[in-house]
C-alpha cells in the first residue's frame, strides 16, 4: 500500500499547506494570525524539507511583498492570513494584478469587521476579495467546503496563478481551516501541476507584457532576462507610459485573459437542477449545511436543485443564470449580510432570490435552509 | 581587433563606457528628475560601483518603492522592479531568498525607507539579510511637493510645516547600526568618489548594508526655505559635512546641523540566506 495515499485525519489549514507543497510551492511569507497560523506553522517545518524557503515577515504588507518578490525570482509563492491581514495586503494584491505576477493569497475568513471574532467563521470577505484593492483589475478567488477540497483547490489556485499570471485568492473560513476530517490525499504523481510559461526569445527581444498572446511568458529575474516591472501603467516592455494606445491594449488583455478562459476557471458542482423548482446556491462552509438541507428536502419530495460554487470570482453568472432561468426560487445562504447574493440578484430576477444570512459568528443550520425551501415551495 | 576609440572615450574613457554598458538603450529618455537633482549622481555612483565590482548585469536586481528615487531602476540595465510605497525591502527580501546568488539593491528615498517603510527597514537590518539599501535622503517628499519627512530637521519649513517643523529627525545611519546592519556608511552627492566607494563596499558586503546618500531638493524644500539654487545647495552639502573622524572630536553642540560622513559600522555577522541554507540542511537531515 502506498503510504502517501493512506487516509489521514487532517485539518483544513494543514491540507492547504500540503496542497501548496503538492502544487510546487517553494516560498511562503506570512505573519501569525488566527485562524490561518497553522498554515505558516506547517510550512515552516515542511518547506525546508523540500528545499523551499519560509519567512515570517514583520507584517502582512511585507508578507505579500516578499511573496511577489519570490515569485519574480521564479518560485511558486504563497501567503496565508485572515481578515485584518487581508485588509493590509490589498495594495500589494493590486500590484500583483497590475504587474501580472503569479501568487496565491489564502484568507481563512473570520468574523469581522475589524478584529471581530478571530475564532468564529465568516464569509464576510467575498466582496473584498473581488474589489479590495483600488482600481479595476480581474481576480480569481476559490472557496473550498471541506478539508479534501481545500487541498484540491489550493493546487488549483497555484495552477491558475501560474497559467494566467495573476494573484489567486483562496477564501477559506475558520471552520474549514480548523476542522479535522479524515481524508485520502491523491497520489502526488497524479496531481496536475501547471508551470509558468517560458520563452526562448533572446533577452533583448523579450517583452514581459506583450499583448500578442493573452498571457505573455514571465521570465524570472536572475536568468539573463533583464526587464522592468512597475505598478505604473506600462508598455509591452514594462516601462511606464501615459500613452492611451499603450494602456488600452494592456487593460483589455488583462481582463480578456480571464474572460476568455471561463470554461477552465469556473469550478462548480451541480445536481438536480433539471427538474427542480427551487435552486440553492452555496459555497464554502455554508455549502455543507445547504447540501444537508437539499437532501432533507428531496426526501420530503421537494424538487430542489443544488449549485455549489467553488470558483467565487469571476462570478459564474452564466451558470447561475442558466440554472435559475426556469425556476421560481433561488436561495442563497451565506455567513455575511448578503454578498454573493448581490451577484445572484444581478443575473436572476430579484424577486426570485431569497437570502439567508448570518453574520454573528454562528453557522446557518440545515433546518433554516430547509424551512426556506419549504416556505418557497408552499407559496407556489 | 582593437576597438575604435570614440571622442567620448578620449574625454573620459571610463565614464562613457560605464554609461553605455549600464543604461538601458530601450528606455525612453530623458529622465523624470528636475535639472540639478542629485538622484542621477547617486545612480551614476551605483553603476560605477557595479562596474568596479565586475558583476554580471543579470545577477543584479534593483528594487525601488515610490517617489523620485523610486524612478531610478527603470533607467538601468539590471533586473528592475518599481514596487509600492515603502515596500522595496520587503519585495527584495522575497527575491533574495529565492535568488541568494543575486546582488539585490534597494533604492529608496527617506520618506519611502523610514516613514511608510520604516518597519521593513529595521527588520531587514535585524535579520541581516544580504540586501543593499541605498537611502537617497533629501529630507523631504520631493515628488509630492516638499512635505516634511522623517528626516526633516527641526525648524525647517515644509509644505506641511508652514510654521516650522517640530519633530526630531531620524539619523538613518545610526538607526541602521542599532537595528543590526552589517555595513553602514553615509556620504553626500557632493562627495561623489567617496559615495561610490561606500556603495561598492556595501554591495560587496555579505549581510544587510546601508548607504545613506545625502542630497537636497532645490525645487521643493529649497524653494520653500529660500536655500537657493541647486549649485548653492550642493555647496551647502560640502560646507555642512564633516568626517566621522572629525565628528568624534566634536561636542554634541558643535555637531548640530552637520552631516557626518564615513563608515559607521562594518562587522561580520551571519547573513540570513546563508543561515537559512543551514535550516534546509537540518530539516532534510531530520526528515531523512
């Protein structure tokens, strides 16, 4: 029996760290914060074992900066934090989006605002993950709902980051991060790893922001390719520019590189939508309660469809629109005052959308979702 | 084959060769700095120091934050990165860790390095990671128009201190020594050869090295305080500065308002990325 694929009791944070290693992560820069600290602790032990580097920086701003710097040096790089640290990282996440430097930022969400309740779960940073840094930029955010899925989506986050030259945010939450589940990790040989695109053009011809392809190759510093990276608007060589004819193609490309690849990026599970009357759309830890409620409702003869989003950003608008088109009711439970529901309401007729919200640190119980399903169904 | 000598080579052989080799031909000149600014002088000393050390250009990275000095890297033919305000050293830390063989130079202004980036500055020094921090100190925020910075002297007027500045300035070199840097020196843009020597020593040093390069800003702080034109302010740098040797013999009162030039510390302490390599060895030995 292969020792690497045996069942293990593992915490979500630990699965995130193992997923990062499996994806080829070789640099972690972070700062202690509940409930994400375990990711740093595991990686401080595991990274040097595989020749990787770990550093505990002086704050979260420095952490994300070091991560971007390491990525520029060619390493797959990760940081992990929670709400307060995530807020501090925002400016440099925008820098990574602007300069198209791959990196993965894990936010193990805890109850906010401010210091909030560090050991209580939340899904309050969904909109911050999308719009947290100033200006317009695309972003990818994934959200796991189990320990095993945390492993898988961490691998996926690295793959997306490298493939699309973009920061990728993994939105975990306190329950997923701290919960222990019995999981079987995949055989490392079977894990798909995406490596950064490389080029063989001579260094003097290299254009790190060439608009020909959606994603131009990014050559690491230190290997003969000398070029400029800046948070200013830049031309194809990376030099600052004020020329609209240089800014516009770049702006179009950084959105295009995500929008053209939605079929690759949008990850979700759906079932029972074909003959449903009511649809439940959920993600992260709330998807567990939702799944339970959907099963209970089906046992009672209700026709309920279930859509679990694993990719939160970009929002799977066509998927939700298509799934909800024929239905009477869409229920969106989430641990906030209604964030992803805003997106659902944007693509589904608003009167069809029913929100179930909780932002006090407690969980949404399956019974609450079940009651909402039955209430809707009686009404029709 | 003997290389044809150009007129420039005859005038100042080393100068023209160095500029040709280290400035980017693809970059759209002229530069962003005001006529008479000292940042270009610092840039010149850095490339001459790199030349003197005979480093491969691909092994040199120049990282900056925001401000007038933040615009320095774009002109040089190294691997260059213009990052966010105050964070140059943090970006440089990540790069140095995964590319320890590279010479990573962080160029920062005084506000960049010591106000918004003060935390990274002291911690990079404490960690003794092998970066070179060059702080180009004009005692103000030049790009935004002459607001007071962490190094603005008491009593000076600034765009945000119209009644005179009341905060104590940071002494950059002394701060870096206390925080744990392996090499710390200070000079001015008037003392170009000395500055170049210190920068070469700093880049050559294993461990965290700091060079504080005093300059002036005649278009903002100079204008507000009526200190005169660039040449006048350049002369002030000469007149105000004293060597470390001389300063040691002077009383605190006599040293007031003086720029003390010299090497403040040079010590052999273990460098961070080399220590981390030992961590890797230890971790792999334990795992095996």
